[in-house]
């Protein structure tokens, strides 16, 4: 059985990607969670991940790190990770790679923090550009392949890559138009996503760096997380 090493569910968008894919495809795995430390994360995570980061999938003692590499490793062993149709698969891979390498302003400003609600401050031109492109990409996939998921009627790896954005949309009140308007809610309503969210709310530890990022983004109007 696979072992998937992840960090805090409240914060770790990268951990969510392979986790929700494994759950949605019904692939058995053991979850091992190591919360983000205030310092020394590299040394801590190096105990199981060559990069010193999460997520890391371990298969019979063999580590596979980085969310994109994990997805491709799983695709070689399990059907339905990517769409069956060649063009849909090419589109999905392109969109997933774009999420993996782009949207810098969205990542920097709207960091993942599932349990709070934030009224954003001023939106920079870079953030507006990222949100425009995100809306355009989602509408393209949903219209091109008929939905309800980005590359067709099944949840695939490309949806897993954008699953953290659904939590960001909820946290920061991000709005989209066209078919994309309903897509974040559709993801949030998936059973594994609801389970991740409930676990995130139940976490009582706080990592100062991640908490500071939210404060810089705007005003916290609600904190739904459990307290110590």
C-alpha cells in the first residue's frame, strides 16, 4: 500500500492534490501527517522526502516527491488518473502543468487557509491577471469537454490540481463567471473535499508564517477553526 506524507490540512495545498486524487479514484493509501514546524522544516521532512518537502508518496520504500511527479507515477499504475481521450488528456496535462508553474500572485496573496474567511485588501494587477486567466481556463475546459469537471464527466488529475483553488475561493470570496462560477462549489461538495475541510477545521496548531500571510492579504472576518 502507498504511504502519502502530507502536512497540515488547513495550509498545505500541495498535499491536497495527490490526497484528493487518491481518494476520488478509490486507490488505497496510508496517510501520514507531519505538521509544518515553525522552523527546521527541511530537516524534519528530509526524514521521508528527498526534497525536504511534502507531499511525498512512498511505494514499497521508494519515495516519489512533488505533486506532479506523484500524479504521473500513479498514472502509470492506475487507470483514470488522466482522461482517456488523447486531446482531453493533452489539455488536462497542460492545465495541470500551468497550475504547477504559474499563478504566482494567487499563491502569494491568497495562500491556503481553509478555516478562515478574509476580506481581501487591494488586488494587484498581477492578482487580477491570475484570476482572469483562471476564469478563462476553467470556462474553456468546462465548455470544451462538457463538464461537470474540467476535462469531462469524470474527476481527473487536472481537477486535483485546482482543488486547492476551491478552498482559496471560499476563504477569500473569489468570484468567477460563466460555467466557472459553479466549479469551486462543485469541488468543495465532493465527499473527500468535505472530509479534508472538516479535518482542517479540527486542527488546533498554528504556524506563524502561514498565519502572517493571511493577515497581509486582508482583514480576517471569521475564524472557524477549533481552538486549543
